[in-house]
C-alpha cells in the first residue's frame, strides 16, 4: 500500500539490486517515489521489484548512459543515492595494488563521476539531493580494513567540500554512514589471503573472523532505508549522519575527544590485537 511521501520524486540509487541498496530502493518505492536501481547485469537480477538500469560505477561510459536513460524515461533525477560499494580486507602491505585501485574506483571515483554527471541536470533545475552512503569505518583507520576506511573517508571529506561549492545552486549533498548491517557484503568483498608465511597470519586471520561475525550479527537494512527516508524529508540535511549500533556511533565521538594513543589502544582491545 502506498503511503504519504513526496509524490513523483525520481530517485537513482546505485547498487539497488541487493543488500542495503535494495532495502532503500523498495522502501522509497513504497513511499511513492519513482525509483531506479542499477546493476552491472540487470537481466540476471530476478528478485527485485525495482526497475534496474545497466551501470558499472567503474566505467564512465555506463554512468553517462544510465543517467541519460533515467532522465529520458522520467524527465529528471531529483535524488541520487551513491550506494554501490565494495569491501576490501587485508594487511595493507600484502594487499595487491590492483585491488586497492579497484576499491577506490568503486567506492570513491565511481560516486564522484556519478555526481559530476548528475550535477549539471540538478543545477539547471536548481534543485536536487545527493546522498553518499559511506561507512562508520570511514571515520577511523581500522586494522586490516585500512584501504576500505580510506575510500569511505575520502568520500566523506569530498562531500564536505562539495556542500560549500554547491551552496548557490540549491543542491544539497550529505553522507550517511552505516555501521554493520546484516547483508552479503562479506561474501562479495576482496580478502587478501591469509598466508601461512605472513607475519600477519594470526592477527589478520583472527580479525577477519571477528569482522565477519560483526556483519552476520548486524542490524536490519530496513533501519538504513528509514534513515535515508528521514534525510530526504529534511529541508536542510546535515553533512553527516550515522546509522548503526550505539557503540559504533560512540566510537566516532570518542575519536574526537580521546588522545590518539588512548583511542588506538581502544581499537586494539576491541579487535583483540
């Protein structure tokens, strides 16, 4: 049953075929939004009621084509949600350069290129909202997730700069940083192998197991969908929102007030390192 939301707003959400993206897309559709998700292979995505357009965030030509397709079909894009992302774990020293570049291409350059493609359209109609799904991990350098933290942290800071550059065009941009949610992200992320000859074998192996347990015990993705809806309804969204376990959100506040060495010891204890 349709509810009372903003009628006829057009939403483009990347990675809308599974996980958090799918939950957000379906929730917004039920709130009377016109929603387009994306997938590299839309024809293979059978378990979704959201129309999907072909898009690979690492390929600029597919970004251009997807944005044109949505505008051609619906006449506009009111809201862009940069949700598509990839996980990556491993000792930084042992993580292959090509995998590091892939992570930045997906988590940073992909969203950045989508923003660049959508902004001229939003600026012309003098309205729009861009929501970047980042991560609580982007607020701190986490052991064996350093590259992932870097990609999400880069997007957080870029959004801060963008907000000031866009202030004259009535286009809003914000970050929504989730903690651990019960999705299939652990299965799809790149894991640097736990090598028998590695000096990081034991601590990395233990941390990897702990990270997977956190995801398995994560929050319901519907909480993210509801949070995104609240942001959309906000007249002037803040730069940063956090969604997740209280302890995860608290960790961001503690980083601001604790001495670096104390905070570092806290993380080491949390990860049993």
